[in-house]
């Protein structure tokens, strides 16, 4: 079965237990639509809102001192992001493709942080896993771990479409786009994966991909 990571999971408020008034207001809010590459918030801007992806996808990144972009996380349907208690954002969030987002103030309901705790913990685990991935010395290992992550986030499907371009994959893994392309080709030549077009991935040997990450 072909699964697209662009589709919403339909869980965007499932983990959040707001007060009745806040919850009702959130459900009734209009979805804000963003085009590809448009900023949802930028580094240095005032924080205080929690965001949830209704459809599409979001990249969150920082620009390092050397000018290089480091993507910290990808978020798509059902994922919350922008969760911080600091006054200013330390990263930038951009839409990937046509993306719809809802937001809620972190100050308008005294119980909002309690309701968002599962999302905060999930984001912390994802950040930890990301550090483990980019800490791997082998580029092929990093790409293999990334494909397993995308498979998991697409419902454990062995065939899926990457919602981001390869430049994003490279900036997420701390590699060059040429290295990402070579690593995908190596995995394809070994019969571990198949490539379908520019973004289609089919995992043929799932266990072999897992062994690369041990």
C-alpha cells in the first residue's frame, strides 16, 4: 500500500486536555494556510503560541554560526510544535508545501501546559533520537535510520513518499545532498530499498535496514 506522509493523522487535538472554553475556541478557529517555504514563526520573534499541523508539513531549523542550516525536526498532521516557555523563539518554523496550522495561546488556559505534556515529551524523545542519528559516523547509517523513522511516522508502511526535498534530508542529517543521494543509491544497489521517482521510497529488506542502525 502506498502511504503519503502528507496526509493528516486526524489526531491534532487528541492528546490535549484544555478547559471547555479553550477547547471549544480551538476547535472553532480557522486554519491558517501557508505556502511552501513561508515562515510560521522566525527565530527571535515573540513566543507564546503552541501550533498544531492540520495538514501538510513543517520544518523547524536553526541557522548555525557558519551560515549552515540545521533542521531540528519535521512535523506533519497531528504534531504539535513551538512548545517553549521562553519569551523568544530560538528556531524558525517553515511550511513544506501547502500547509494548514492551528494555534493556541500558552497563556489563555491555566491547564494548557498539563494538556500538552504528552506532546512535549514526544518532542523531547524525537530530539534525542535525532541526536543519535546525526552522531553516527557512516552516512549510509544516518540515511538508513532516517528511512526507518519515516517508515514509522507513515504508520510503519514499507512504501511511502518523502514530504521533504533531499536538501531538507541533508540538512536534517548533517550531510550534503550529494552524500544523501549516494547513500540512497548504495542502499538501492544492495537491494535494501527501491526508489520510485524523486521522493518515493520502498523498503525491500526492512531487517537489513535495521541492522545498519545497530
